[in-house]
């Protein structure tokens, strides 16, 4: 396929596009979906043979008019989009072109929900056809990081345990891992800010008269307005929300005097804590989290800074209940960042993280520690963990019972030990790792680097993972006694810079 260039565009078509963009600017119709829909609708009636060039010129010019920073990714994406548009309706249908055609048709029909759905389907199709670079360009352009990472997870599930699939799996991990980095850069940029007003609008779409909504804004006047309580300090907001509801936190730095006390005291209730962004809505210092039996606490879109040095005594202590984290960034300087405690009454303590980014900053020794080791679960899905000695180090001389650890579709980078578990007595303890890449390095040459070290009849499922050793002193999986039951399935190991 020849590369399209709008330099070949006729003066007439160029003027036509300029006039259309001017009209859209005057009418303040600048949302991408609306702009693209208008162009495609007009192109349908224009009948020009250079429709791909027109689309390329339109998107590039609009990018500049809207004040976006010039980006090679954006230019490449516009080029691909225009070429596919030029050919999609003029060549024999393929699965790829059909999905792209569906995307364009949804746009022309004015169905925004269908348009967004088609974007994910199009990403899925590109990844299924191993067109990973095209998929990532599309994902980054539309900021569909969560959907893209999920599509890679689906692709990994379809791999079979044969040598011919190793190269494919290596490429999948490579492009998926680069997407995690792009996602973190996007979050750090602050572009993902979801204002309090936006969040309230979304809540009212579901419930026109919501109850239990509290807004924390350091610059606001304390008041009750339109069913919402406004306070100007986080401690007050957390106290008001102890029976459940939604706590919305405006961007700002919130430092605890002793610790941030997150409690849910009403049985069966839920508490949602939502920040404006995971770059500028920052909770610093120690945090204690406790949910009552049957209650669930969810924390979304915030940054959590735990300590400011390895000597700091700050930590996050999860004392019980269901606690979910989504799209959070954790910066952990301390020796041990997160302690997971069992409840004295035996009710399950469940910690779940999805789309979270955990930075050890080459200072943190271990991210997670399971304390009493009874009726506890830890689940990490689609998370990125970077530059720490260990993800989970668990040492217990008492009986560990009903403990389950699951790591799925994650990128664990620059770690010496992923899981190191030493237990005296075990009953119903399982570890499940799948579709995860481990990039192992040495921080201490006194000990070997190991992805997984498990003793004492722990149930292990280890499937579709990639372990990369950047040194000679390392192993993928170390089992000190026979497994009670479990499997190692389709998990290639690679050694780089080694002999």
C-alpha cells in the first residue's frame, strides 16, 4: 500500500477542509467523535477519490488547531487511520477491515456508545492478528490503556504450550509491557484528571438524588448543597463517610498527622473513595484501612505516598474486610509498604488491586507482608510493580490457613524476588500466577534472585508467564518440598546477559 500524503491534496480539497474546521471551531464542536462524524458524513456526499488524504489532512490540522503537542505517535496513527479508510471500502473484506469499517460506520451513524465499543473490538482484532505495533499506536492515541491491556490478556489465554508459540508470547509480553509504561506516563502527566464536577455528573446519571456523597476540597467552604456535603479537610471527610457512601477528593496534598484512618463501620455497606487524578490527588504518610464484615471499601484514582525514606515508620495497614484499589499509583520508600492482617473474628481479609502502579524506588524491601496468615487473599490484576527487592515476603512460624495469592496479567520489573514464602505449617494455601512477566535483577549479591520460592506443600498454578534473568545467579521457580498439587504450564524462561 502506498503511503498517503496530504501534500498531494488538491487546493480545492484543502480549502474545503480548512473551511470545515473553521466552522467546527466557530460552533465549538471540538469533541473528537463529533468532528470525525461530521467529516465522514460530508465525505460520503463529496465523492472525492482522495478521501484518505482528506482524512489525514483533517486529523493533522485539527490536532494543531486544538493545541495538542506534536507527537510522532499521533502522526503515525493518523497515517494508518487514513490509509485504512482509503482502502476499507474498496478492497475484499478481511476481519481487520470489517472491524475498521464498523468503527467508521458507527461514527457516521452518530452512535457514540457503539463507536467506543468498536474501538475495543478493533484493538482486539489487531492483537489477534499479531499486529501489536498498530494496536499500541491506536491504544495510545485514544488512551484506551485498560482495554488494550485486557485485550493482550485475552491473547495470552489463547496460546498453546508448544515451542512455536514462544516467539509469539515473547512479542505479546514485549508490547504489553511497553503499554504499561505508556499508561504510567499518561497517569503521571495529569491528563487523566476527572474533576469533582465530572464525577458528580456521572453519579447523578445513575441516581438523580444520591445520598452519602462527601466532597473534600481544601479551598472550599464547609456546606451542604444539592445533597452533597462539602468539607475542607480529609480527616473530616473520612469520619463522615464511616457508614458508607462516596468520598470524592479534590486534587491536592493530604498529609496525615499520625495516619489516615479509613473505616467502614456499617455491616454490608460500601464506601467508594475517588480522587480527581492519580498524579495530583496525593495521600502521604501512614494509612489504616478497616472494613466491617460484609462491607467493601474501594479506592480509585489516587496517589499514595508511603514514607519518604527506607528508615520511615510509615506503612499501610489493612486490618480486615474487602479492600479494592483501582487505577492508583503507590510510591513506597519504606522497608515494608503494605501489611495485610487477619481479622480476629475469622472473617476474610481480601485485598484486590487492578490497573495499579507500585513503585519501590529502589528503596522498598517488600511491597506486601501477610501477617497472621489466616483467611486472607491478595489479588493483583493488570498491575505494574517496579524497582523493589520483593513483591511479597511472607515468613510465619504459626499455621497458615486459607490464604490465597493471585497475580495475573502483570508486569513485574527490576525485582530480585517476586514471592518468597517460608511457612512452618500449611492448610489450604494457594499461589496462582499467570500471564505475568518477571524481569529479575540483583540488588544483593549475597542471595540468588528467584521469581517464586515456595515451601511446605503450597498449591501452585504457574501458567503462561515469562521470566527474564538479567544475571547468572537466579532461577525461575524454587520448590523446597514436593507440591501438594499444581502445575507449571507454558511458561518460557529466558536468560539475558548471561552465560
